[in-house]
């Protein structure tokens, strides 16, 4: 199946450079990148299907209720 797509010039230049470095055509590079995105989305979907609010709450209950170290704290100006 063939599709025509529009890619901004600056991204196309970078895609051509990357494809050349990897000894691929731009079409192969784009197909591979798209395949990786689809596989990643499928992986996230499978993980989400296994998720459970009850198991999340059980894990959260194991976290000690203490103030975070200063470097981990959210500044008050960013708290909602």
C-alpha cells in the first residue's frame, strides 16, 4: 500500500541524514519508526489492561507517609 504524506522540510532533511547513516532509505526509516511507535502503543495497552486500581492502592499503602527530601519536593508555587 502506498500513501503520500507531507513532512516538514527540516524533519525531512534530518530523516535523510539519519537514513543515510543507517544505510536505509527514508521510506525504510519511516516504516521502522512507525512500526516502533505502533509496537510501543500496543505494549502500553497490554500493560494497561493488566492494571488494577486495587493493586495500585495496595502498593501505595506500602509507601511511607513522610515528607519528601528537599530535592524531590514540589515547590509550593507548582502545587495545585
